[in-house]
C-alpha cells in the first residue's frame, strides 16, 4: 500500500510525481489531466488522446452501467478495448447523478464490482457530494455516509485495481481536514477532493483553495490528490500550487459544444474572435472565421481539440515551472487574469506556513512581480531565519549599506520584502531576488515585519535608516526600533 505514488520535486505545495497504476501497467506523470470521455458522446476519439499527451482518462461507470448500448461491450471487451485507449482508465461511480437526481439504483459494492468487471484501473465508491454552503449538520451527516462507503470500499476485493477515496466537507476547511484524515486512514489509494464544481462554476477560487488546503492537512504527503471536476486551464497552476496532482476535464468538450474557446487567461467565444491567440495545430491552420464556417460537428471537434491542446500545454508549463522552482511566479501571472483568481492566489498565500513546509530551500531567482510576492513563503522563511540569528549589539539597517560604511554601528542591508540581510547571506536564495526599482508599499511592510522579528528575538539596538520608506511601513516598526532620518545618502 501507498508505494504507488512517488514524489520527485516540490515547489510550494505543488509537486512532480509518478502514479503507478498496476492494473493498466502504466506510470502516469503528475500533475496529470484526465480528459472526461462520455462513451455516448465522444467529442474526441479516445484512441487519439495520447496525441495530446493524455496518459490517463476518466469515464463514468454509472453511465455505462445504465446503458444497454455500451454495457455489454464494456463487460465483454473491457473499457480499454471499448475506448481504444491503452493508458490508465479511472471510472467515477454515479455520485454526480446522485447529487443531481437524488438517487441512483446501485450501492457501493455493486458499482465497484461493475467497475472491476469492465476493467477499470482506478474505481470510485458512491460518495455524497455535499454542495457548498450546506449547514454543518448536513455536511457532517453526509460525511459519515461517505466514510462508511469508503470503509466498504476498503474491504472490497479490488485486486490490482486502485480505489478512490473522495474527500467531502463542503466549504468547511476543518471538516475537509477531518474527512481527509478519515479517508486517509482507510488505506485507499487516490484522494479526490469532491463537490468543488459548484465553487468553480461560481468563480469561488479562494474557497476552493481553502477546501484543498484543509483536505491536504488531513492527508499524508504520499497521498495523490485529485481535484474532481476541475478542468479549466486558467486555474491549474493555482490548484497544483495548493497540492493537487490530478485534474479531470469535461470542460474541453462541454465548452466546445457551446462555441467556447479555452485559454489560460479565461474563456473566449469563437463568435467574438478575429484572431486565434494560440499556437496549437487547430489555431495555426485556420482563422476563426474559417472555423465558424465549418459544419457544427466539425467545428465542435476542432474547438475541443484546441481546448485539449491548451489544457495539456498548461500542464507541461506547470511541470516545467516546478522543475525550475518558479511555480509561484506562474500562479502570480495567472492570478492577473481575473480578480477571482487573485482571490485564489491570496487565499493560497494565507496558507504560507503550510506552503513553506514543502517549498524547497533554494530555487531559481525569486522574481518580485506584484505586491502578492511580499506574502510568499520564502519571505516568511527568511523572517523565521532572522529569529534564529544573533545580530551585532548595535546594528544599523540601510537599503544601501555601502553608503554607511563609516558608521559606528555594524551595518546590514535591509531589502524589501525580506527585511534585514545578514552579512554573508546576500548571495543565497531568496535574497538574490530580482526586484523592480519601483517597489510598492507591501514590499516595505513585509521588510518592516522582518526588522521586527530581529528586534523581538534579540537584544540588539536596531536603527533603520529611512531613506524613503513609506509611512505605512514605518508605522509597523516595533517600539524598540529607532528610525534615523538624518543619515545622508
Ligand atoms: N465529480 C465531480 N465532483 C464529484 C464528487 O464530489 N464525487 C464524485 N464521485 N464525482 C465527482
Ligand atoms: Zn489553439
């Protein structure tokens, strides 16, 4: 158990990993995107998904179970033959139908048996997707039912098939944490965070991040985490940085049917495009006007192809960013696409302590890109480091220490957003940061908090040279810190 997920590198809470799926005899590189295939309504031939980069797909076993048309071929030939896909196949259980229509006519054991019979590689019990904002009583009650079904699944003879253990808890981070702890204790294999679709549909990215962070606190580091129903490439980087490893996209097909065109900055409508802002084969070969002129089914298929190219392209960008240690720069860039994404990023940074635990000690240069950069985990880590130092008894802090070389006190640099830079540390990460010349007040305020950490954890007499600090940062300085406005530049 639990040797099927191997982690290779971290950036913030994001990680590169390998999910071994024994029944399919494949290894899936994570973060991974699972295209949703509806066997009744294949927008893209699943046999072609590998061309886009898909190593794993997801389909709904309950839809297959309920269909006279595909049920028998699925049982007879197995899903891999039915879909002509030799990667890994995850199946969902019908919980979505349960949430939509109130009941389904199978229980967990029956639908797990069916998933095993049709050759699923990762199967799902019938969890209860409690919607956001449900009252705590309802959430708690439904979590108990879900947990009982996870325990049924844990007793189920799955053979080599892996099992999902969905984590519910609606919009209560503490309940998400508890649900995750209980799910993890079952010893099941993959941990989808459930019922986030209504949050995502309403652009509630901050609450999505809080739900993920809550669930992550209850799970072991070795738990592969799937964000159920999250398929818009705009938010992949944010969700990966919060610790999600798997995503499934129905969006690529659903949006295509409405003429909607996905980008990493949001959604466009084909009718409103004069130029394609994309380099994929679909967009390079034709203009929007030409695509509008095609028959509906062809237009939908081509739009779906573009949507998939964009989604997999973003996944590759994210993986490369984790390798290079600039995932947070990517998230910060994506956060500029929509104010609600900015909320998501700010919510992520509110979990700086949790982010900091897995964030590597050293990466490529820290790029200060906006006021949000001042709240990154590296800044917090530097402040923690300051608290462990013994500074000189009489310390002068200046943004340009060379200008004060003749001072009686020892002189250290102070660099927004980090704060005091002890001598000898200025060439170490993150103090090698690239900063704009025109810094905002948040950088100075973060630096003031760094000065305070040093003042509060040592007996040093600290003087800060005010060579143009904003009042909002000077106001934050602790009582004991002197401000020198007279020292000449
Ligand atoms: N698909 C999207 N959300 C959910 C969920 O909460 N549970 C299951 N089983 N499938 C989903
Ligand atoms: Zn394109």
